[in-house]
């Protein structure tokens, strides 16, 4: 992951789950996801 700012946010977030059974799943989407317009997805990304 090239964005060190994102890493500094994500690492602490993995330690603050509401229960011990929670986990953080980061999926690599790649170029196809990056080139999707916000109105083309239910997530509004």
C-alpha cells in the first residue's frame, strides 16, 4: 500500500473492534473499480 496516511488510519482501526470476533477486511479492487463512476454503484464510491 503506497499511501502511508491510509496505513496510519487503518492499522489503529484494526485494534478497536467492538468484539474480539470482529476483523478488518481490505479487498484490492484494482483499476476496474477505480474507473467506476459513483452513480454506477450502490455504494456511491
